[in-house]
């Protein structure tokens, strides 16, 4: 990378390059086979730039958990263990949210929005261009900073040292003296965001961490519970503000702002881009739906601020520092899931990301901030922390047969549900023996690398990457046909957006059979097989409830929403037809049951909320894990079976 002639490399730049040469390589495989070379790179960079090693390790852990990702960029163009950002080229070729008509409201009584064209993101902000600055400070090339983990660590150390100098502070050996520099490293000008980021780094330093990275490197940060950072004088990087500013509904442990989605009339009886309500009094909040935005923070805010977009969600989470923006109050109904029943009972969280770019990894800062928000919302609205209530957008069912092919597939197979639920304090653990009647899907994310295609072009294999998804076959043989989805009417593929034949970490299913290292589950009305060897299981035993057709019924219909019976609707509310999906629950089959819920429909078609009605029926439903997506069956059609330990 070309350096400006007006910027001189620091005195130690040449020295650090020489010092790190034994540790550097064009790829992990080209370097020494030692499993401690990354730990030694942290030590060398800390010594050269006079940054406490614990600070360097803490910052890196919060960015990447010390993973190098093979030199691939994150969702915002961040590289290496230090997540040094160089987003301009990366974001220029990355796809934004597609500019096509779609119905994220998911209500039959409201028309789809017209196709509109929205502006793409502007040039990346400074927080997404830290790698060029690191190149200036170290004299290392941009390519080396991207692809060489040790060089990347040196670049991060140089940025921290420069931040400390810019604050007029000495290069102290006490990690407590570096709080303000760490806050500045976050790259944000917002004081609440920078201080929340620094607080997280120091929590990591106090707790300590140890793990083996994606490149097989063993890295340890010894706990320093005695470290109490000094936060006085933070006004030089921005004052230390209240973590939750303005009317935003967030826990105090995150940085949060209020960026409201507009509630405006658009003409012709249309309005956007959400509905005012009075939840949970008007209807309960049962779900939290995890999305990725298929774009950047800036693009997401542009979309949600546009009343004509036909889309809204409650929160957006930023990649670089975990900053959160709230757009729609929890009491109101955002248009995000494409299923009106789910929308009226859920809160939607968007994350910077691209599901079809496996190496565009999600940062630890994002995972942690999102998990804190989910814990806060789950406690406030009494939402259980399990995969029947914490859904991906890819778990939301279609409302009618015609909508099934158009349902979204984010956050995709590369979202790490196992890590996310560990951060939620609810790790997926066995609750029954290996021969139990239920299983919880739980592959080893790093080692589990199923083949996916179509990330860059149809049929072309995606880059190999860890995944929480497990492939399903029609027999106990990897050469057997994949399971097909009757609702799609197309042959199953390994496409990254094809959910026909895969299950996801944390989902639970009833066992339909076993054969050697294989386990069969009931899935989309079929026996679906996956490899589950004892030495490296992809699922563990579980206990819980299942439903099966009640005696006398050979099969029962499956629905995408729990709407009331026709007699429940008052005269001034149009009856919503009970449209079964092209699936059935057949005698002898069982599906894991979630909540038993009262049927309900939220009628909201006018700009004035005074015209809203909540129709509640006598019919009750069970949510079930039917395929990759959840579904609903009438409680009167099924009986409950309990699976013990």
C-alpha cells in the first residue's frame, strides 16, 4: 500500500518488522507449526509499541476472539485478529438489501409496497478505514496487514500506541491507564459507544480468556481482576455518556441510541413503516427474531428511516463496536418478518452482515451486544431463551402456500447460534441420554463445514467455513437424495439459501430412527437422516414435549399462523381464512412442541390506531418445529406426548 510522503514511519517500524519476521508468513500453513506463534506475536507487538499485552489481547478478543479467518474480511471489511478495517473495496462489491418489492408486513389485508429505489451507502466512515492508518504507522503493506496475523497484531498495537500519544498520555505499563486509548480504538466519535466498547474490553481483561483459534493457535489472556481503568478526562475522545441515551429501550450495559422509523401517511390510504400498538397489553410478545441486514449499518439506517420502504425493525446492531440503534418501540409492531402473526408477537433485531458471504464474519462485539439486548428484552417480556422463541428470520414460516418460496433465509448457516446462546447464558446441553426420543442439534461450529453453493454464483461452491447447519438425507447414506420441501415444489440443492434439507444448531426434533452413526428425525412429514457419530456428535439427547395426531385422525393440517376461527371475528373486521400450508402431520409422526397459544389476529389497516382491533378466538394452537421453519397446528387436532430422560 502506498504511503503518504508527509507521514513518516515511527522509529520502531523497521525494528518491529525485523522482530516479527520469524512469526510472519503468507498464510498459517506457511508459518512455523508451533501452536503458540500468535501468542508470541502479541508479546512481540506489545513490547515494540509499549502497549500492555493484556490490553492488546483484550481488544483483539472483543474484535475477533483472536481468529484470523484466513485473511478474509468481516461483514464490514475488517481483517485479522485486530479487525483492522479497509472497507472501501470490500463494500463496493458486497450486495446491499435487494431493491425488489417484498412484503415484510405479511398481512393479507395490506397491499405489497411498490418497487422503489433507495440510495446505496456512501463512502465508508473513518471507523471502517483503520487498516490504511496502521500501514502508515508500521510501514507494513496493506496486503501483509490483511493476510498475516502477526503483522495484523502489530498494526493494532501501533494504532493503540498512536491513540495513547494523541491523548498526550505516556506509554504506561499499567493496563488501567489505557482506557481512553481503547475507547478511541473503537473508531466511533460517539462517547457512549466508545466508552461501552472500552468497558467490554476491560471486562475481558478482568475475566481472562483462553481458546484455540480457527488456525489452531492457543492464546491465553490471564485474568486481571484487579484492573480498574481510569475514565477521567474521556472528553478528549468524547465524554463518557449514559450508555442508553434518549428514549431508546436498551440495557445499560450497551451503547444505544434512538433513530426512529417514521410513522407517516403516504397517500392512497397507505402509510409506513410500522404500526402503533400497545404491546404487551394488546397482544403478547413471544418471539425475538434475529436478522442480518444484507448490508451495512449506514444502509440499514437509510432503509428504516424511509417511510416508503415497507420495512422496519426494532433494533440494528453495528459490527465494529456493538453500537445499537432502536427504531421502533417494543410496544409497536415493526414490519420485518414477512408473517403478520409473527410480526405482531415479536421484536426484530437486524445485524450488519451478508448471509451468502461465509468469510464475512460477525464480530465478537456484535455478538455480545446483541446477546445483552436479547437478555434484557427476554427478561422484560418473559420470553424463554430457547430456539422456539429466539428465532432466525429463516425460521419464520410462510403465511400461505404462495408465500413459502419468498420467505427470507437470514441470518444463514454461518451465524454461530451455539456461541450466541452461550453469551445468552443458555448453552445447548444434553438434557437426556444418547438414546432419548428427542435431540437438540449441536454440531461443533468450527469443525462442521458442510458444502454450500451459490454464494458468488449459482452452483459454485462457497468458501469452506464453520457452520451451525447440518445436512439431511432421505436415507442413512451421504449419497442418498437430499430431503425435499413439498412447499417449494423444486428439487433440493446445496444452495446457501435453500433450507429444504438442513437443520440448525439449537433446534429440537423427535427421533424417527437410528442406524449405526446415523439418526433420523421427523422433518417436513418425512424421515430425515443425518450423521451423528458418537465420537463427534452433531446432536445430543433432549427431553420435552411432542405432538402427534389425536386418535382417530390419520393426518392434521399445518399452518403458518395461529389465526382465529371465523366465528370469532366481529362484523367490522374481515374474516381471515385459515389457509393450511402444503404440509401435514401424519399418524405415527411426532414434532417437538413449543408454546400452546390462543388464536389471535391484530387488525391494523388504517393510519389512525383508533381503528385497530385484536381478534381473539377460542381455538388454540401449538407451535411446532416442523422443518427448518416453525409452524402451527390446532391443539384440538393433536395429543401431547412427553419424552422423558
